[in-house]
C-alpha cells in the first residue's frame, strides 16, 4: 500500500492523537516501510506505543511529512556530528528556566552548555561516554521536556531542558544517540549494532516516592523521590533536583544483593506501611512505600536488576560505591 500525499495531509490535519495514529498503523505494512523507511539511521530512535506523544508524533512527521528517510541530507540536524542551538534549561537553585546555548561535538566527545550567549568557556562539560537522555513530559511539566544526565566524579548530575519546537527536541535527542553510537563503535569494536543500540539512551526502570531512614536505622523516615537507573538507585528531595542526595549500588544475587518485603523488627518512625529491605554486602537499606502495589512494583523492579549477572566493568562501579566517603 502506498500513501498518497493528499490522503496523508487530510488525515494528519484532522486529529493527530486518535485517527491519524490508527491510520498510520493501518498502512504500516511492508510496502509502506519499503518506501518511507528506506534509510533510517541505525541510531535513530523508533518509538513504540509506550513512548511519549512527542516521540511518536515526530516519528510519523519525519517519515511521511518531511520524508527524512528518503534522503540523507534531510538527516543532517542529528547525524552531522555537531549540533549547536539554544534550549530552555532549568536553573539548579531557583528552578526557573533560562535560555542557554548548547553544543554537541562528536569530535570533542562532549555536550556542553554556556551560561551566557557570548561566553567563551562552557559552564558545564558532559562527556558523551556517560551521557543519557530521556523524555520526561510529566515530571518536567511540558510535553517537550528532556532530562539529560551525566556522571560528574562518578555521581549523577541531572539537567532538565525543553524547546517549544518539538522537532528541535527530537533532533537533539537523536543527535545525542548518534554521538553515543559512534563513540561506542570505536570503544567496543567487537560489538554488533544490535548490542550497542540498547545502550545509546535508556528510560529509567522505575521512579516514584518512598520513605527512607539513615544508616543507623534510628532516624525518622523522610519522603524522597527515588530513581532506579540501571544499577544506581538514587534519591532526591525533589524530582527536579540537579544532584541526588544519595545513591545506592544495586548488584547481583551472586554477590549477596537481594530485596525483602517488610522491615526488621523494632523499626520506628515511618508513616507509610509497606516496607522494603534492600540487602547489600555492607548494610541494609530500609524503605517504605505508600501502597502495597507500589511495594510490589519496586521489589519487582529491583529484583530485575539483582537477577542480572554483573558485567566486568560494573565491579569497578561497585568498588567505587564501597569506598565512597
């Protein structure tokens, strides 16, 4: 089946969020793919029904409206190896969004931003090898909100950005994926494309509020925002904080990590009722969920990580956490 331009235009101009999506699904057969997906770059993110509306909308627009995958020249905004532009970035202290210049350079291996438009030196330099980007419309409060993370002194640093133009945001996202893809091809020459693609960007395994207590288990429990990012369980006072208040390494079952429902006896000071005990080789971390469903979901998410054997490079990360002051 071939989609004619007039039919596509009529459909797209109706209501994108209902019938057009169903329409594009209906023509998503081999003939349509053969025409409109001839040269999709390997790194380009192909959204699923689980992804945010922005990614799904721009994927359809890129294919059928802009016809980006019929001509490599139309892919330059995210495949050129260099991208420069302005994004609204959330300030770390006051929380307001300010226009900042961003530069992504594959040659330098960095993403950097500048506090002033005419500044010569960047405010922050983020290495491509630790970079991640994930769309967070609900958390950030805008449909185009992107959360960028990188490691600074082996601790996670969050940056929250958006742009009014949806295409611009998705182009930035895919430019980051392209830079990481080309970096990994050099860093891991024996790895196949299918092995590299899941590592370009990642969504968090789980996020949400839980209560926590301190290492002595005698302090009162405090409500914190938790993010499980691969083997890092981080907690923040606010979901949009730039830095985590703390991070916990989640290892594997073979290395004596596990999760248990409930709390040890004689623990006091919590408000919610559904406890989780994370057991590590060095200590136990006590958390409490608001509902039983949250408790089950968190345990399942943590066990998914724990049930996965550790990779050689993850032992170095675990060692850092053990010797972290």
